[in-house]
């Protein structure tokens, strides 16, 4: 592929999106560029404050536990309060927690700050995802999510490099930089990002439509059968995706490889995403979402499962490349599928429930992965992730093919009218009805 072809592909990938999206993209990049807390928290707790590795792991798990509560909270606030105020408030709350970690030294104080920070950071994702769905045309939503995910990883890569260069300043300084970057992110949202929450419907509405818009809770969202299936399958994928971050360093250490070898191997994840996300966007742009979800699940299963066969740093890096490609396909496709299934007035709640599946996996997977490695062994862990990846792929193919069908696919399902024959003109037959977005009777809130 020539340089000119790559440039043309990049221009096509970033063109045609509204200005508001790019301000949101910039805020994501700024926020992640200063994301030092999670990167260096375990080192700070063990090396600087002298806590045990067990305590450091517990504190990191508390961050995920906070996200379990923060994600649905952010979803509710997004729909009731608005996208913009929810983003600003939660960014400022996360900044306050990051700043507090620079001064708090007690175990309870650190645990509380990290728990609240996890809640705030996860609560900001539903308004971001809902805003993208609000302002970007439906045919460009998946591309917009891909670009925003690219900004997230680009910022994280910059933070990793900057953190290594600035480590001599001390961990507390890095936490303060994190707080300042998050405040700057909130300022960008406040100054440049418009509110995109859809206005209430004007004109007459049926009692059923009115009640659907007013009474949407987390439980109501979970009664939406196609979406509930999407959430459960995403939880399976998230468990597979999270396992390498705990199991891979333990597996490599068990084979006598050094911590620096693991650092080089896991860095492949960020390098591949930053370098090739735009190219992957071009490949997936017009593909069926179900096909992409199936493919990404299989890549997750193949990449993590192959870890059991790796015996060198190069081989481990190759497995990371495989499941990283799955990550690049899955994350934006899943976000776009959530936006497709969500009615306008409940986009925040839908994104909040979906975000909760990521948070649950972030809390549960590290515990399970560590227990399996310490018990049956790493090979059992990687065999389990491979099986779960295949199971998720089968679920997407069999359970969501109709709910996530593209408009073109649905049109093919319409039965053609019979060819007319000479004779009296019959009364016009009723046109066939095509239900978009799954079975309507399965969704109590879709209108």
C-alpha cells in the first residue's frame, strides 16, 4: 500500500464529522494524555508508601468496583440532567480525586479516593458516547467511536512516555498533572461543546409513548431483550480482554522472562492501536456489525488462547497483536451497536448499562485470572479465554443477527409482491412490515 493511498484513507476516515465531535475528541486526548494515576498507582503504593502488593491490588480493584456504580449513575444523569453538565461534573470530580491522592497517605483515605475516582471516571463515559450518537449521522457513528477510541489510546501512549520521563519529579507530581489535565478537559467541554440531549417530543403522543419516555430505569433497560443479550455477550468479551493484563505477566514470569520483557510485549498493544486504528476503521466501515462482533470475539479467543503456546517474547508479542486487532474492531462496533439499540431519550442509560459490563469485568477478571494462575495454572486460564471467545462469537451470530441487521440486510427480508396477472384489478394488499432493530415486543422502551 502506497503512502498516497494511506493518506487518502486517513483523510476519508476523519472527514465529514461535525466540529463538536472534534472538540469532544480533543477533550478525550487531553484527558488521557494526563492519565497517570492508574499507570503508576501500584508502584506508588508499594515503593513510595510501603504497602503490600496485596493492598495495591485491592485498591486497583476498588477503582473497578467504583465504576460498577458510576456507569449507571452517569447514564441516568446523562438523560435527566444533560450530557454536558454530567461530563463537566464528573471530570471535575475525577480531578479532585486525583489531586487528593497527591496528599492523602492513609490506607482508608487512598482507598476511598480511588473508589470515588473509579465511579467518576466511569460515569463520564455514558455522556461521551451519547453525545457522539446525538451529533454524528447514524452511518458515521461507528467511525466516530473508532476515532474517539484512537484518541484515548494515543493519549495513553503519550502519558506512558511522559510518565517515564517525569518520574524523577515524584509520583505526587504526576497525580497533580493528572488532575490539571482532567480540569482542562472539563474546561474544553464547558467552552466548546454544545448540549446535545434531544428535546422532548412535541405534538400529540400516545399514553404508551409518553410513559416510555418518562419512566426508563436501569431495570427497564435490562428488560430490553436484544440489548440485554448484547450486554451479556460484551461481558464475556470483556472478561477475555481483561485476563491478559493480569495473566500475561504471570505467565511470562513463570517461563523465566523478565518484567522488562513484559513491558515491551504489552507496549505492542498501544503501538498497534495508535499506528493502525485508522486503517482498521477503513476496513470495518461498511461491514455488518454482527460480522465484526463475531470476528473480534474470535480474535480475542485466538490471541489469548495462543498465549499458552508461546515460549518467547516475540511469540507473546504476536499473541498481543492478534487480540489487539480484536480490541480495535470490538470497542467501536459495540458502542455503535449500543447506540443503534437505544431510543433517543434513553441513550445515556443504555450506554451506562453497557459501561457497567466493562466495569464488572474490570473488577472480576483480575481476581479470577490470579486465582486460576495460582491454582490450575496459566494453561487453564488461556484455554478458558479461548473457549469464552468462541462462545461469545456464537452468541453474536445466533442471537443478535436480526436485532443488529443493517438497513440493507432488512430490505432483503421483505417478501417480493407476486407478479400481477391479467384480469380484474385486485384491491391493494397491505405492504409488508419490516421491524428495525430487533423484535419490538422484546423492547419496553424502544419507540
